[in-house]
């Protein structure tokens, strides 16, 4: 995930926040606020993994029906 976001040009501080690491430098670590959910969402949407999840779609929808 880290490398994918780095290759997508996301800043180190944003990637660190997404993976739960603390930014330790004075400027961002002490004075910078957390990224907004919208900014984090846009970064996560840039992630692309070559995995076909379609076989799970039927299973997931059936799980929801059982819970009703």
C-alpha cells in the first residue's frame, strides 16, 4: 500500500497517516492537523490491485440476506 501511494505521488505525511504511523517532524507532527476524511478517501481510491473480487460478490450479498 505504501509503495502504491508513493508511486501515485501522495505525500509522505499522508501515507504515514493512512498506515497509522506518527509523523515526528516539528512542522507536521506538532502543528499540522490530521488530513480530512475526504483527502484520505481520494488517496485510497488511487489504490489499484490486480485482484478479481467478483467471485465474492454473490457470497457477500447472501451474507447480508442471512443477517436480516
